[in-house]
């Protein structure tokens, strides 16, 4: 008997456990000093009222013989897939209901999609990036190459002629950098994928944060993308569903490789290994996409973006380089005085009681950068901004 030895190639992730340990240590030696946590990648506002109403109604339906639901429709309930097609119509993207697969969030599908691709494919992953793309491919034993995001390309890497890859991960708005690709940049990626017979896995989990109407919030707003891209989205950050769990993956019928429809392969995979998202939760997802639901969800997003503005205002004042925070809940800053990410973490915590996330935890290009998250309470952001202003003088 042998285990999957690829797991031995995974880097142990000490990022969040080290952060917690350092915060605990700080609290021990500084009793009574309140710590402001700007490292959280999780939403903090509760579900909006219309979602709660819809889910309560669905719970009651489950208790009545006439409306009780057992296993749901294979790709997710049609009411939710139809609501998603209408949501995309507002982005000028036409989708068919059977191009949409309801999921329990973007993370599982981003990993599971690899089931339908050969192990021989080369994977291209931007650095820095959400670590799930790297780890899922290491687990499978696939060859990974990286494309550098850095200050010169505003952390939005673009392929060049020498880049040779079959599967490409793109995340826009980006975690951890908060950077967002514009239409021309995404067009370059789509052209690259079409010319190289590659597939783009487009993670749009943070699309609802995009304020600038010129910026694409779906890759299908780019001509040719339906022939080369799969899109992964989620209600997690759009409407606070991180604990409720609902998302969706879009595979257009046009997308074919070796004459096989990727939509059909994924349908086969999902019907074999996945039994769907609870009816109650899918009703909650449908409520998010109603007119009222979108307004309520937008209020929460605006709250987080106001938080981001409070922080970026101080960074501007202190003349600290940063990206993100305008169309994303993350702010990615250059550590002052070229400090290393972890040194800045210690410095910030000790001087101000603010805990963020060291950029080095997201890839080698994250070294000497730092992520601050806007998920949190307004009062805390105002207090954090005041404390940051003080360190400006010292740093
Ligand atoms: N994609 C990115 C870039 C993320 O940052 C996250 C979560 O933080 C996810 C996907 C996962 O989201 P979900 O809760 O839908 O699984």
C-alpha cells in the first residue's frame, strides 16, 4: 500500500498558524492592548435580510410533504441557474442555463476541475497568488511554472512569446494584491490561450467589488473567452456566504479540447462525485441575485470599500506604495524601508497592535510586501488608520 507521495512535496503552510502564535505571544506580554486584525480574508457582516427570509421560507418548505426536496437537479436548481444567466445579462454576457454548475463555493471547484485534465499538462500560476492553485496541482503531481507579478507590472503579469503552458490560473480582482486586469490585458491572455490551445481558469470570486465600469468582471466580456476559459465564482465574498457555501462554475459549450466538450466532462465528473448544494442555500443564492438582494449585498460591499479607503488614505499620506483597495477588499503595500514581510509584521504588531498578513506567504514575489484586509468593523479601520499614521513618522 502506498500513499500519494505528491503530498510530501507540499510546503507546510505556517502562514496563519504563525500569525496566530505571534498575536498570542504579543497579547501575553501586552495585556489589555487591543489588537486590530487586518489579516482576515473572511467577511464579517451578517447575511442580508432578503437571504435570511428566503432561507427561512425554504426551511419551512422542507418540513411539508408537498414541498419537501430530496436530491436536487444535477447542475443545481434551474431557478438559481436562471438567476445567474440574468445576472450575466447585466454584464452583457449571454449564458445558457446548462453552462452553469452550482457548487459549494469556488475553492472546491478550483481544485476539483483538475480531474478533467491530463496530468501531462503544464500549469501556469501567477506569483503571488491564492495558494490553492499551487497546492492542488502539487497534490496531483503536475508541472507548475510561475509568471511574475511585481511592482513593474502592478502585480498584473502578462504572458510573453516564450511562455508555454496548457492550464492558466488568473484571479481578478486578485487575492492577495487586490489588482484587477483591464479588458486589454485580459484580451492578451485570451489571445495567448487561443494561440497555444490552453485553458484559462478564471477566478472571479471578488468580482462584486469592482466599481470601475470599464474593468471586466467576467472573462466572457472578452471576445473569444468562451472558446478558452472556465469561470469560477462564488456568493462567499459577493454576499457573505463564506459559512453558508454556494458558488458556481461556468463552462461554455464552445469550450472543446481534443474534440471533447469540457462542459460534458465536468458534468460527468460532478454527477459522479458531487451531490449538490442544499436547496435552502440555493434559495438564499437566488435571493442574492434578486433586485433587492443585489442592493442589500452592495451595501455591505460599499461598507468594506469605505474601510479600504480609510486605510489607503493613510498610505497615500505616508507615500507608501500600494495597489488594490479600490475594486477589491485587499490592499497590497510595499513594506517601508524595504523591510521583509515578517519583519514588518512584527514591527507593525509591536508598534501599533495591528496584525496584517505577510506577503511572503503568497509566493516568492510577495516578499517585502504586506496584505491588509478591509473586512472588519468601520470603528476598527478608523482606529487602525490613526495608529498607522503614527508609525509613518517612525518608519
Ligand atoms: N478564490 C479566491 C481568490 C479566494 O480568495 C477564495 C477565498 O478566500 C476563494 C476562491 C474561495 O472561495 P469560496 O468560499 O467560494 O470557496
